[in-house]
C-alpha cells in the first residue's frame, strides 16, 4: 500500500512537472507571437519596445486629467510648451489643418498659428480605454477661442504613452463635428 502511494505521488509530481513545462513553453510561445504581432501594444503604438518606458498604473480619472496638462500648455500660448506634450514619435491630425503632423517641428508649427486664437478647451464627453503601457481618451470637447469668443465643438482621440518619466501624446486626432456640415 505504501509502495502504491509512493508510486502515485511520483506520478503526480512527474505529471505536474510536465504540465508546468508545457505551460511554460506555451507562455513563451504566446509571448513570442505577441511580440511578432502587429497588434502588440508596444509595436503598434510605439516605434520600438525599447523606447517605451515602463508605464506606471494610471486610473481612469488620471487619464482624463492628462487633457488638463495639454490644455494648460495651450494657456501658455507657447508652441514649444505645447509641442513638448507630444511623444518623440507621434501623430497629430489637427482640427484646423489638412496636414498630418508627425514630428516635433511640424507639431510646433501648427500651434504657432492655432495659439493666436487663444484656445481653451473643456471635455464634454470622455471615453477611456487602458492597456498595459498605453491609455486612450476619446470623446467630444469644445474650445472657446479667447481671441474672438467663437466656440468650436470637435471629436477627439488622444493615445498616450509613457516616455521620459511622463505620459505623452502619441496620437492626437481632432475633427470638427460633421453633422453641422451635412445640413
């Protein structure tokens, strides 16, 4: 009886070891696949896995608060301050320009003109999605142009990545609400 019990225990240990090895191999295979996948969050949103810093946890409210950092940068009326809110590899698809901006200089150039309007924004509707090392806020915001008092309502998307110790904008898309033009 003792011998049968010892044999079962040894068999159980061997099975457990085999399962652990297979699980480890499966995890390694899944990791290899995810790194090769075009939808891997680091390779999809960022230019390289090595470039993205380890991102700290961030709450939904903190993601929504990232807009305030950008909006505060607008209030300085300094295009350099605003452009520094964008990641080193980023895309800006601005509201009032047909030209995609994909580097620091072109982003800064856009804000040279836009800041003359003295814009200040408020978020009307926010939808946050979070990943392991990125976060996104998409919704509707409204800008009041301090220079004229005009108001512009637009749809927005911000995708943030953690870079140089802070959350920066990797992708920013803003477009005027289309239904007003459809009549």
